[in-house]
């Protein structure tokens, strides 16, 4: 898998001369954590929500509100940004991007092509890709079938489940406004269809079929 398959395209950016307050507004408005700093389309730095929090004045400051606003409007992004920025290309393997994030303990990597910013990939993007790949490898998760707990139900379940890997537990569920005792069968998705069909034939159809 390549970076271009998971990156966010056309990321929100700021310029060197943008103010601290404008960067902070963007971070909050867009609900993001990283802002590449660009000159034209070239990445010249990066500023994060952490940088902004650390730069923000302490609540214990003795400055008046109008003095704070004046200072924060004059404070430019270039004064707080990280100037040395690691980048990747769209063709960088996702695993290599993950290694960079881990090795340098950073939260994102701007994605550049021909020295121009075209996207950004974050620690969260890599984690989501890892989870999705693992889920595809493992296959669908278990399915839960609920069978009304009445005479003969447990025997029918035992017959249909047989030697298949499954868990059967007692439980309850609401049916037509009333609490109904049920037997819950947790089984892998590929096995669920056969068990559902066998129980239906045996006169104990799953209530959530």
C-alpha cells in the first residue's frame, strides 16, 4: 500500500506571515492537528496544535486582554513553526511512512510531488489503514444469533453447532415489548448461515435472522 492511497489531499495550510490567532482559528475550525506552512506550494515548515498550545499565554499572565490580542495578532507563524520538515512522496510505501513517524516521534508527514505540497498523512491515517488491513486478513467478525430459550432449543443448537467453534450463552432480548429469554450463539460469519438454516428447519429459527 502506498501513501497516496491513504493521504488527505489538498490539506489546509498557512503562510509564514500568518498570525498565531489565525492559525489557532484554523486548527479549531477544521478540527485538525497539523498545519503545513507553505511558500507558494512549497513546504517551508509545519505548526501543530501542540505548538500553539505551548505558545499561548498562561492564564496567570498579568497582561490586559487588549494587550494579549495585540501581541497574538503580531506573533507570526514563522516564529513558532518547525522549520525542518520530513516529507514523503505519493509513491512512498505506507510502511516506510509509518517507520518515519515512529522513528522521529512526529504526528504527520506532508506529501510532496515535484517539490509541491499535494497532501498530508497522519499517525491516525496509518493506524486506520493498519486496522483495516488486519480486519481484511482476519475476515468478518463473529455473528450473534438469538434463539428463543424454550424446550428443545439447546439440543437443536448443539446439533447444528456440532464441532464448529462457537459460544452459547443465556441472555434476554425485548420482543414485542416484552423481555424474552434467549440463547445467544456467537459464531464466525461463514458458519452463521448454515447454522441459521439448520435451526430454522428444526423449528427454532433465530429471532434476529
